[in-house]
C-alpha cells in the first residue's frame, strides 16, 4: 500500500518557470481553438451568428 503522507521534499511546490507557463498556455489555447472549431462544425447557424456579431463589433469599434 502506498504511503499517503506527503514526503518532505514535496511539501513546497516548485514555482513554475516562464517556459513551463508558456507551454501550458499554448496547449490550453490549442485545445480551446480545437473545441471552438468542433462547435462551429456542429452548430453552423450559431457559428454564423457569432461571426456576424463579431463583424458588427469590429465595424462599430472606434480607435
């Protein structure tokens, strides 16, 4: 049976490096884009409406 008590060396979590954070963020963004593409294929009417709303927002945006 494995020991359920945390060992002393694992008590304090190591801070993640900038490279690890960027890699984790890149993976998250890839997964997000994949999910959005799947949703667009499954619900084309909703995807078209979302594109139209985005275009309207961009047209009415002032610099």
